């Protein structure tokens, strides 16, 4: 695990590997009786001190709670344990023509960790964040009781929306052990692009206009010159060091090409210098991998 805050890395006193909600419940009850702090651990991809243990205590490593419990292709949702990574989930879904869209950048980030931190990422412009994509959660409270925040019915006005309250709570309200997440169909056509601009304002205005016109932007990420230089250095690329948009469009082939044409027109009017399009899957993966790893 890493932390890029001013705090040093602070390890726990002990690490436990639960394998079920009931085991988490047993651990929490003992810890509560002895006033021992607990810090859940997913994949250790956080950079912001989420898994530091400033008061020692127990770390619950969820790497063994990595089961995909069910996939409901008709309802477009899946029930997973908290230790399932987004990579593993999408590999499991691929042959069904489905995918889970939230992309915080770390392929090995766990669904539980993403929910706890209300992760978002490059696809939020179309698919939303974890807040919109977690439908239900099973969680162990501080006293060891177990709650389920919702049922399978999508429409409910019965009481508080506990799911949205729990998502983003970073372990302060409870420990999520199972989650029901929203799924989407894999689009027929996907195209990505890198588009450098003369100015930062031009790049921002292009995205604003595209959203206002209803263009199907599936991903949108703005990088300044400093980050582009880091991406070039890390990924051995030769991108022009200017304000740059990383983009992706999803839809049918006809609709995607129409959206691309309309976006190019908008972007050129705002000072876009050129478009480098990536249609093959391996090219798109390399493009987004370079973007995600630029921070390092």
C-alpha cells in the first residue's frame, strides 16, 4: 500500500483474512469488545492514506473474499464479495456481453474499496461514479450487526437510502462485505482519441459543448502539459506537451462515427491541433494504460 499524504506509512498490529460476512462479523464483535480499531484492506491501490493505521489495530484483508456470487443478465446487475477486483469482474462478464464501467485507473482496485471511497474515473461523464452504480450493500456495523441497505426492487420509497449513505463512507459507518452493482451492455463500437489543444480553455469548452449537444462521450480526461510530459516519460510516448483531451465514444458504428465528426468540428473551432484516433482494442488499452500510469 502507498500513501502520498504528509502522513508516514503506518502499519496495523495484525492482519486477518476473513472469507465470509459471518467471519467479519465475528472479528468485529471481538474488536468492539476490546476497543480495537479495524481498517478494511482491499487491494492497496489507494494513494491517500485510507488504509493507514495511525492507532494500530487490525487490518481486514479482503483478498480471500473474491467470489462473484451471481450475475443477473436480465436485470443487468451482479452480486460480488468486496474483494473482487474490477478486472476480474469484467473478465467474468465479457463473454456475456456485459461490463462494469467505473474505471478509477487501477485495474486491481476492488469493488469494496471503490465503493468505500466512492471512486469515479474516466467513464464518470457517461456512466456515473460508484454512487450511481452500487445498488445494494451488505455491511457489518461497528457492534457486529449485519445490515442490507436495499432489496432487489429498483424503486423503493421505504425509508432512508442507506446504500448511498454507505458508499463513500470510507469504513466509518460499517464494513461492506457484499455489493450488488449495476452492469451495462458492451457497446457495438468503441473509438478513442488523443486531442491536443492550443489552450486549456479550448479543451474545456469543447467538452462542455459536446455534453450540451448530447454527444455520446463515454470517457473524457483532461491532462495538462506537466502530466503529458510524465506520460511520455513513463510510457515512452511522443505526445505533444500541450493541454490534451483523452476521449472515448461508445455506440453503434454509425452513431460513433457521426459523434466523432461532430466533436471534431467543435474541437477545431476551439483550437484543437489534431486528432489521433484509436479504433483497435489493443491501441485503446495502450492509450488508457499510459494515461492511468502517468502519475507514477
